[in-house]
């Protein structure tokens, strides 16, 4: 069984990000990684109850899903497109290099100019409260078995080569993302359905791991040994 996608969510052939309208689930944009990174680093921080040391009644309790972060580094290279600038879809790369895709990634962590101007106008008109801009729901897709809602927490771009107009044509992008859970979104949010589906898939995959592997570790005997 594969992970459950929101209606209309495409399955990208490579790893990537899908932006959804948080209200209705409409796909707004799909950003695929040009080359899948060789490594992905995941860090999980469990949410314990936080009892004082020695409180045995709380030692094994979990307050909620672990805080999980994902880090990856992707490479972007416009060389192939520049070799055939008149091929369909290559005109923007020929004119601007990697700036269009980098701008798309920039907008994942920035409000639009229109949203900023609207906030300023509301403040000038005496609005009692300025509501922060809601960004699209960002979904990290890494195979059909890992589809999770995320928030970008850090985004670093290293531009390594440029054309004659100083447009970047080769770059490395480092992304740090935190998986959004039901604690962040609430159970009624569209992204929470993706997270619950992700959790269920992890449980299914864990069930496939044979328990007799514990024998190799000498852990199949009674607690404390004999």
C-alpha cells in the first residue's frame, strides 16, 4: 500500500516539493529536483512528557509526534538546456539561467509583494490586527512511501558558475525542512491527513521488519536475562 495523496497531488518521478492551496488542496506548483541528492539527513527529537528524573510513571510516555527535520543538498545545472536554447521549455533558461527556479524556491519563504503592500495599506488604514500571510501548504515528496507536509526552516544557495549576463548556470541548494504534524496543524487541516497517512505507512513498513532479527543481538530472551 502506498502513501495517501491529497486529491490531485501528482507523483513526481524525482524528489521534489508540491505546493497546495491549504483551503481546497488545489496543486499550485510542482518543483522537482533536477538531480536526486545522494544523501538525505533526518533528525528526530522525541517529545517526552518531561517528568523529573526518577519519575518512573512517566519515563516511557510520549506527548506527541517527534519533531523531525529533513536536510538535503540538491544540485542545479543549466548546461544541458543551454546547449539547445531553442528547444521547447529552454527559452527561460537561455535568457535567465537558473534565476527562475531559484526565484521559485525563494518564494517558498517570502510573502509576495502584493501581500506586503496589502499589509502596509491595512496598517495605514488603522487595522486593529494585521493577519500574517498564509503560505501554500508545502509537501515534500520522496517516493510514494514518503509524502509529508513540511515547513522550510533554512534555505541556502551557493551559485557556482555564471553566464555572460551574470545569471547563475550552476548552483547547489541546501534545504532544511521540519515535518508538520497534527500538533502544528490540528487534526482538521488538510496537511494533517498527509501526516497521518505518513505515520500509518511507517507503521506498515515497520511491521515488515522481521522480529527474529533481535536474536542476532541476543535480545530475544526474557527481560534481564537468566
